[in-house]
């Protein structure tokens, strides 16, 4: 039986109970669900975690059953800690959640699909930046991370207001693993940055685009696949 919570991704009332989006099938990556307000959640971050096989299997089975639906998956952490303290080797407890999208993307409902806490270990911090101090870019800009043929693009959180999005894409070219591990930007210079909130992604599923690594490097042709996260509302709340 699942436990359901409605609302924003963080409702910890001054405590720091974090959520991490789950991305991938072959290798799992974890993306911190950020808020612009200075609440302890104002960080854009990408991690790898060591998770038990049972949790991984539960996630993959549920994803397979719901892959064509507008749902996301996250780990909800009931342990209190400040996000900068989450470094390689840190262990903490989580629940696996299915995240249902409501009201045309404006709200989310979080359903626990594991009934007990599971301990996971942070293995790598691939990207970590406190929000603020970054101007809107001229063109649509994403952070690129992943492994092998599974590449994930997270919209770079520059000025506020903005939108938070992650999509998984298929690339025609191989991105050097050493470059990918640094979580470079991918700049899509055919699309101007909206410089504000949008309610629908600029990247259409099934459509092909081109982007340049770090804006001036390797040209990457990619086809947009499944959307793994979207937030244009609570991200910007005061």
C-alpha cells in the first residue's frame, strides 16, 4: 500500500528533508529538487548513490509499468542534514516515491511505494552549485550528465523566476565520459532562452535538436525522450 502526499517537493517547515529525482535505467543518477528561496534547498546538484538491489528493482519495475504516463520518481529523505554535508561516503535513509503530475504540471502528488526506510550511500557529487548570481543565458542551456547511451539534460537554473526540467535524450555522437563526468553545459543556440517562467518545455519529445558542449565545443545531435522532472511553480515561491 502506498502513502500519498500532495503539494510541493519540500514541505519541511525549516528542517532539511531532501528529495532526489531518480534518472536512468542502466546507471542511476540522482538530481536534487531545488527551490530558489533560501531554505536549505537552494542548490542545483547531481549525485550518484549506491542503492540496494531491492530498491533499484522496485523503481525499474514501477517505471516500466508507468513509462508512458506523466510520472516521475524520487527518493524522499527523512533524515535531517544540510545539503552541503552530502559528500561521498555519507549514508542516509530514504523512501522511494512515485510522483504524479496534476493540474497541467502545476502541482505534484508524492506516493511512497516502499513501506520502510532504506539506507543508501552517496558515492559521487558530480555537480553542486548554490542558486543565485547567474544571469539568464542568451540561449537554452542545460546541464548534461549520464553514462553510455543514457544522457540526461537538466535545465540550468540561472536567474529567478525560471523552470526546472530534466529530460533523457538519445545522442548521435558519443560524449567523452571524462567530459560528461564534469557535467558540462549543452547550449542549444537555435532556441532563445525565455528568461522567465514557461509552462511547457521548449524540447518536444521525439524531436531532434543540436547543442554544443559548453557552448563552443563538440556539436551534439540529440533526440528528446522521456521527461523525468518538471516544475515551474513551487521552484519560484517565496
